[in-house]
C-alpha cells in the first residue's frame, strides 16, 4: 500500500497529534509565505544591524498592546508619512494630525525629508505646529542647499541620504515655546530649563499647579515651502513622535522592531529545518541503499566512513567550522548535511539487507531485472514510509540546532533569527531587566515550531508501524 493512500491519510488524521501538527504546519507555512511576499527581506537584512537606521525608534520599548493594562497611558511611538508630493510655488507640502491622548510626553520629535528636487531657486521648508488650545508656533526650518555652478536643473537634494532634523532639539522650537509660556500662558520658565527638560515636553504640555502636564487633543503639524519657484517635488516626508512603546512586539536595545525579526524567523527556521532534513535524508538513504544492496567492499567503505563521521562530536565541530569559514546560512546548512547523514545510512542499510534476500527480489533477479530497477521498483517503495518519516523526525532537530548556533552568536548576522534575538537579549541582560517581550516570544516560537514536527511524527507513527496501530485499536 502506498504511503500516500487514502487509508494512510485516514489513519494519520485519526490521531489528535497528526491533526494538531498539520494545522500548526499550515499556520507556520502561511505566515512564512506572507512574510516573503509582503516584507522586503533584502532591505530588512541590510538595515537589521545598522543602528543609524533604528535611531528614531525607542529602545527597549514594550509592545503597544500592553498599554491598556497600565495605570498610566504611555505614548506609543507614531510615524506619520506622506509620499510623492508636488507643490507649485509657495504653499503647504504636507500636513499631519496627531490625536494626543496620553499621560506621558514624547521622547523626541524627528522630521525626515527624502529625495527633494526643485527647478530654480532653493526653497526653505518650515515646520509649524498648532496646539489644541489654538496657539501656533514654528518648530523647525530646513534650508535646502542652493544649486552648484556645475549643476543643471532640476536640482536634486536628500536622495542618497535623507535630511533628518531632530525637531525636539532645534533652537527655533525652544524660542517659540518660551514665548508661548511667557507671553500667553503666564508660566515662569527659562530657555535653559526648556532645553534641559526637552522642548517637546512644553510643546505637548500646559502649566498646571506649578508643573507641566500633558495637553490632550489634536495637534496639527504643517510643513510649508517658502522662497519656492516652479514645481517642487518630494518623494517622502516623515514625522516621528518618539514614545515609550512601539509596535506589536516591542523593540530591543538598538531600537529594532522585534515583530520584523520574529516574522522573518518563520521562513528562515522552516527553510533551514526542511532543506537540511531533505538533503540529509536523501543522502543518507541513498548511501544506505547502495551499501545494503551491493555489500562487499562498497558496503565496508560506506559503513566505515559513516562510523567515523558518526563518532565525531557534532556541536563543537559545527561551532569550529562556522567560526572558521564564516557565519553564512548556506555554510550552516552544509555543516548540518555533512554530519547528519551517517545515522540514517546505518539504519537504512540494515533494512535493505533484509529486503534484498526476500523472495520478490530473488524473483526479479531471476528474470534478469537490473540492479537499478530492483532498487527503484522493489526495495525503495518498501522503505519510502521510513524515509518520509525521517524527514519529519530530523526537521525539528535542525531547527533547534540552528537556534542553538544563533544563540551562541554563530548564526548568519545578516538575517534575523529567533536564536539571534534570544542571544542579544541574554547578552543585554533582558531577563534581569524585565524585558520579557524580548525573550519569551522567540523562545515560544522555537518550541512551537519544533513541537509541530514532533506531533506530525507521532501522527505518522501508526501509519509506518502497524504494531502501534494495532495497540491503538485495543
């Protein structure tokens, strides 16, 4: 009976472990496909270890869904963006409305302008803010560099490196906030105190009982172009309000979005586990078939080599090879394959030794069947269920082994994995500092992924071993 027969499928789905394992595998595969389609993996891998890229993100920030459980509502880091902007003459470039309903102040305010072009005279970009109480002020100015003598129109600026302005440290914002508090709110403050405590606190606050409390309501941020002639085009304008929380899974010590790292861990873990197990199983089964069927000198050479490789301590040698030849993903997979096949070769050989003496194999030889035909038509179909099961059995082992190497700091640094996230968390004392969102999610995902294939293996056991099936029916 074929391993893919309807009866075997019925037996597999009759077990709770088979149903649960297959359901989890479908979920893991769907998340992996979604990640590969909707997340720019090459771009994320380039920026993942670049601290400058994550400079505007909060450090060690918990996820935003924790906020409703806190007594004091913290600010969630917010990013406002407008793309493909065109302005003719002077006027509004971009406008953002911020509904501020938090009990904390922003940690910083950043304005980012990318890929600006103008035809003749260099414009000046001015950021203004209107508070919920109606007071308006100029927060920052960006003077665009004028044309150089050797340039031709249109003049392009901020294309290779976006213009990044830390609004919360600008002198304009300090002066404007000081005027509002002194002239209109009647509060006795000094520019030095505003600079020390952060002008963003005073921008989003109001004096009350001798202290500054958050002013809740809608804030309007407007970026306008002055001294502009002709058509001004900007690819992207961003305003970032830095808070103490970010995203669905929080951030790490660098400010990286952990949700991105966890999502990318799905396809990477499945790829490493499945590809390694398929190659190892194919290589080990092929050598076992050849060794058991042909016997003699071929059998001795393959078995002695398998014994030699099988007695090498794998993890220390893997660490040495990865450390010596580089921490690339393909090197890790090659190392897994190089030391993962001997056990399967030895077991497959023992099965083939029994099958080659069977009557149907002797009959095939008697009628002149070739060795290749006997292997393909009479021996391989009998060990195919065992080989398929080995693919499932070995997958969680390689997933855990890759996570262990990454946890030891020997994973591919260009690709975020669950093991790497755990390693940086332990290295940064996240456990002792209470940053649970940095430790628990990757650990749970590693366990769930490994258990998925373990449960599928348990569901396949009655299919492969009739004695287990008979015991289950009693």
